C-alpha cells in the first residue's frame, strides 16, 4: 500500500516523540534501522523527508511497539501492515492527555 506523503509530518513527529521517550539518539536510530543519519535529522527537523516502509517497520521494532498479538520470538514488524505500524507509532500523539490526581 505504501505511506502517503500527507502522513509524513505526523509520523516524523511520532518518531521524534518515541526517540525522546526511549532515549534513542539519531546516530543509534540510524545504526539500528540502516537509514542514513542525515535523512533522519532532516525528517525530524522538516517533517517532509520521504519515509520508506522498511524504515517505519524498523522503527516499530527499535521502539518495541509490536502488537500484543505478535508475541512470539520470531515475530517482527515485517508481519504488520504499513497502517498498523503507523498506528503503533502515532498512538501517543493521538491519545487524550492524562488527567493527574491530587498526588501527581
């Protein structure tokens, strides 16, 4: 199916969010995904850099976002569709803010 260019900004924002949440630097993400550092930096900065499907799938693996239904040790993000990977990556950006309680 492929990833549509109109989805690039939200996906890059999600990648940036996960990098911060998982404490993964640009160089480490590049090493783990095989995607060039300069393209990751440009994508995070401009949010218009092309996103190939294999990079999105690799990000799902690097950030540990595989679906609960894919729990065997042999499963990778390759069994997920592009849309499932995009949904897993962008889910924190689409969740409503958590309401704290008195002790937060």
